């Protein structure tokens, strides 16, 4: 409890995978929500839209992304037992064979889910007669969408787009001002409603001979989900470890050379990208960018340190020869106390190893029971779930043998 890095809340278990949420995830997402509440350009945006986009939709897309990694791991004969949603995205704890192809497939399955979400949303948008956009810089609260059937530009209710009734022709400012003056002459000075009062504003412009082009609600949210999933896909594909793009780069270099070269290339690329992020975060005063940059810098550095420890037995550097072990007159160096993040990672690894050991013991016990069942009643007595279990355990044993 004293270690803040371990503050996570179990939400549910689905497909045998435990989903947990770090308490800092809620802090960061709520911070993003309140930040939008402070921005003047979003003064007329309903707070519910801000909350649904920055908290609910973001959580859902990240969760689906991590499930993609888990199913990718199982597809290559590995397994996945836990997902952690935390402040800088998500972490899927997977077990896969130590080869480049399983790594590539498992990592690519996450961005693949983002692409699938975009395709589903794009299909709905096209079915409604609108054109999806790949521009990640659009304002998700003030979406503008072209419609194929009438050549008009439709918007969310937070923007105003007027056309002359039955046409695709927009009124000029002079024409609109004249109509507005005529409306106020008939209804009283200052009676023309504000666009924020959508129902009265729409009724007023219809009386003036105009039509307001407003996107249907479900199409608007299809645009927003498409935009968010596309933005997360582009970010994850940056070639920076530990982002998916960095791990895909590692697997591709590994395929052409070896594991060590893949790690080194991905780690140093990640360090370069993190330095760029640091410069951008300082220049733009973006705390979230700074957090991402520091996390990427730390992860890439830790990966290089881990690789160096794997080079020699027990992590000892024998490059100077065995003579260094004969210095009896010097006390052995004391190991440095790891920092809080390193301790958290070590504790998580120890808990994961313990869970994996218990799970393997349970699998072995169930395997023995099923083999006895086959010996008694034949293989036809097994259920579909029991056959899948035997297939998965057998594949895992072949990969580890």
C-alpha cells in the first residue's frame, strides 16, 4: 500500500483475463476532462460530451486495444492473464514464445484493433451518406462532414452551418444580416435566439428561409470514435520503445539480425523520440507529453540495462576476465537500492511468476484428470472447452520444450 505504483483496482475478468485499472488513470483522465472544462473554445460544449469522450470512450478504446494484444498472444500459442489500464495507456501482460514472429503478431494485434474500430465507424459513416476523414487534427466537438447526396457540409450542434432551403447554397453575411433584422422587426428587438438554444435557433432560421445542416447524433459519435481510435493508432505506431511501433521495429530488426540488435535499435530509437517529446513538452508547456517522454526514456533505458544483465551469468560483467574476482583486499561493491518504479516492476514480476506457477500447477492437475477421463471413456467424452484446454496446454508445452 505504501508503493503508489501498485495502486490498482480490479474491475472484472473476461475471457480468463483480469482487468485492473490504476487509480492514476482516473486522475489523469479527470484532469483532461477538467482541462477541457477550462478551455474557452469549449465553453458552449456540454460537459457530458467532454466526459464521454475523454473518460468513457478513451477507456473503452484502450481496453479493446489491450485485448487485441491478449488475443494475439493466444493466437501464437502463448497466453495472457492480466490487463492494466494506467495513466499512460494500457499494459497487457502476455506470455509468448521467444521468437520474432510471435512478438510481431502479438504487438500488431493491438493497433489492428484500432484499425478495425476505424473501419467499423467508417462503414457506418459511409452508410449514412457522409465522408470519413483521416485528419487527426480535427476538433472532435465541432466535427464538419461532407454529405455525398446533397453536397452540403454538416456539423455538430456546436457549430452553425446554414443553407438556403432546398439548396446547397450558403447565404452571404449581408443576406443573413438582413433576414435577421427582418426577424427582429417582426418579433421584437433582441428576439433572435442564440445558436446554443438549438431548438429555438433552428425554428428561427427556418422561418427566415434557411436550413441548418446538423449531423445525426450517432453519426457524430461515429466520427468521434473514429478520430480517437485513429489518433491512438498513429501515436502507438511511433517507433519508440515501449510503444507498439518500437516493439514492431524490434521484431523486424530481430528477424533480419538477432534479438540483441533488435532491442538496441528499438531502445535507442525510443530514447531519440523521447528527447524530441521532452523538447516539445517544454516548448508547449504540455505536462502529459512530458510524462510520456519520461516514461519512454525510462523504459528504453531499463530495456538496455536488462539486455546488459543478460549478457553474462548472474548479470556479472566478465569482460575484464576472472582476475577481478581475486581482489580480496577490496570489499565487494554494495548493490544500489532500486528506485520506486524498479521496485514496483520487480514486485509485479514476482507476483506474476507466482501466479503463473500456480496456474501451471492447476493446468497440470486438470490435464491429469482429463487424461484419466480419456482412458476411461475415450476422447469423444470430452467437451469442446476441454478439447480447447488440452490443445492450448499441449501447444504451450511444445513451445517451451
